[in-house]
């Protein structure tokens, strides 16, 4: 069997968008992913189905998996012919032992590639508004480890010498030994007033910047993981991240995982910490007979009406599974409700002929006009849905065939992390995007015996809000019929927070 290949990939400092295009592509293709504690677990969602994801987290004083074991795993998997991704926080080389791992791979004749990542040493200061070099202030940087629990063969750091070199010092893994480090830097000639900034959890919603001086460093609290910046630039404050409107807020988003991404993405864009709390699970319909029948007959319809992103995917997945291609669709026109549905249709390389100007079914009916006699409509839909659209089309003389392309149900339970934060009163808001997310959330939470206390709720529209109020939620954000949309919801949440 041919030997596989190992990719030593830098995942970036934490923000899941700070990974390279190449790194993300390889994660999506991998057979096995061995990931570190500091690599954002968000990336694992990108792994393909069947990819084995193994946590090989190492923490100071607590090793879940020893380095030797990691080395062995990489070699073993690759020798089985698998494509292995070794995912590390920041850059794989910068205090990431990527060099050692590459040596082991070379020794075992395992082909490997190194995909650099954005190191936290540079990224955390950037997210705190501290430029690590700055014209006229600091012409060079030194990245240095603050541990003296040194790796074999690693030299002792000459802190006194570093003080004499000047420029900017970026200290990783330095919080525990910070007093000793400061003492030696001062002994080497750095004045005690030298500015210091420590950036904890850089580029993540938990980011915190502690500002102090070398002389005072021992008396301020700072925790790992943090990058400590020493030098004149540490006094600069070009903050842009911590001042985002939702920075420091924790928002729970209840939706089916596959649907949540747009809302989650937009809230994160505004700086929020977003917890995904899936309350809806999708399943296949009882059987595909009806759908297959409609697909076989698709050329006889005038309109294919798609009302959700999920319905769109399920329908086209089924169609293309049957050795058919776009030609099967013939002359059929496509109508949608909602911009999100339209953009999903375009992902299947198809154009939308009519998009409802108003999001709801009523809007689409109005766009179709009053007389639909002789027109044939195909409506892929979930098992349970409002009948407004199908009935309305029939009333206008249209011939309608509805086919069930998916069923909705409930996931088994709520995520552990959400329940824990709820108990700690650490969630600022919960967002609901439909009545069923409210009802499912309530019944899933009841199973745990926990209560949502005074957790405020944001609702996408009046129907959802009514359901939430009936369940006893304090609805603090509610959109009216005309502004129902994901971006409308995000704006309203930002205004409330
Ligand atoms: N290869 C990594 C560094 C691994 S050593 C990189 O290039 O970033 C682990 C240390 O990195 C931590 O102790 C901390 O000093 C730093 N670190 C990693 N992620 C960080 C983050 N998001 N914010 C601040 N420091 C971080």
C-alpha cells in the first residue's frame, strides 16, 4: 500500500477565519485529524464525514497524550495510506514542536508538508491594537518562550541579553514565570517603567488585554494562554476588536446546526461569543417514492417552488443521486421564499426566476398573481409545514404536488457547554428563529431539570415571539412582520445589547 502523507498545519490563533486557504482545504480532505487544545474545535465541523478526529491536547503539567504517542500515531496512520492532518494552534513551528514532528516523519520516510499558520505571537497583539513593529518606535521583534521547563537541547534564554537588544519582546507561555522574567529584563537594563501588555485568548471572544509595566508585572493577574508584549509598542492602543458592538456578549443560537451558520456568522462578526444550541434535527422522509415519482415527471411542471435552504438541498441531493444532471430540470422555473433559499439554489448552479419579495408564503402568492389555471407546481417541503402556500396556489387554479423531502425532529439533548454556562448565568441572550425552536428548546431543557431563569430572548418575528412569551420568556428583541430576516435580527440584537 502507498504511504499516506502528513500535513503539519497551523490553525491560527483562535478566530476560525484566521487559517490559510490551504489549511482549510486539507482539513476538509483529511482521513484523520490530530488536533491540539489551542486549535479551535470549530475546524472539526469542516472535516468530511468519516474523518477520525483525535484530541491530542497537551497542557502544562497535564499531558493527555505524550509527544511520543502523537509521533507514533502520525507514522502509523500515514503508513496505512491515510491522509493525516496534524492541526496545531498558531503556527506549527513557533513553539509548536512542528520541527520535531517533521524530523520523526523524515526518519520514518513518511512524506509530509508544512502549512504555516498565523502565530498568536503576532495575531494576539494585532487583535489588541498593538503593532509589534512600528516606525520610529520598534524596528524589530523577538519571539521567546517564557518556560524554563526546557525541552531537551533547548538553550536557556538570555533575558539580560534580550533587554540589551531592545525592540519588541513577544513572550509566549510566560505568565507563570513573569516576575522572574521581569526581574532579569530589568537587571539587563530595561527600565521598570517599560510598558507591558498581556493579551489573553487573543482573537477570540474571550480576549482580554492587561496593561502594566515591567516593574508591576508580578502584581497584576494574567492567565494562560497569553502573549506578553514588552517594549514601547505595548503602550499603543489601536483597539478595533474589543470595541465591536457585541464583544463580551454570549449569545445562544437555537436552530438546526445546518441552518445556523448565517446567524452565527453575523453575530460573531460583531464580536459575540456564539453558542450553537441545535434544537432541530433533520431526518430523511419515511420513503422517497413520492419524491422520486415527481423527479421522474419533473419536465411536466411549470414551477419548482422552494421555501427553505434545507428543502432545497434535500431535493437536489435526491435528484442528482439518481444519475441525473441539470438537464433533467428542463424548462422548469424556480421560485423561492427568502434570500437564503435563493442563494442555496445558486449554490446548485441554478438561477432563481422568482424570489418572494416578502419572506412569507403570502408574499410569494401575491407575486404569482391571481390566475394560475393550467400551471403545475412542484413543492418539496418538510413533513410538517404551514399549508398556506399550497392551498393558496390551488385556490388560484394551480395544480400542486407536494412532496416530503425531510422530516424534522429533536436532537437527543442540549450541548453540555450550554447547560454549564446557563447554570453559571453566563449567557446574555438566547435567539429563536421559529416557534419550533422555542418549543423544542423548552422540552429539551425540561429533560435536564434545569430552568432558563431570567434569560432574555430575541425572536425573529411576531409568531415566534408569541410562542416564546407563552412559554414564559422575557422577549427583549422582536422583529415585526416587515423586517423579518437574519440580518434584521442581528441588528436588533446589537441595538439591544
Ligand atoms: N504555535 C503556537 C504557540 C504554541 S505555545 C503559535 O504559533 O501561536 C502556546 C502559547 O501560545 C500559549 O501559552 C500562549 O502564550 C500562546 N497562545 C496561543 N494561542 C493564544 C491566544 N489565542 N492568545 C494568546 N496567546 C496564545
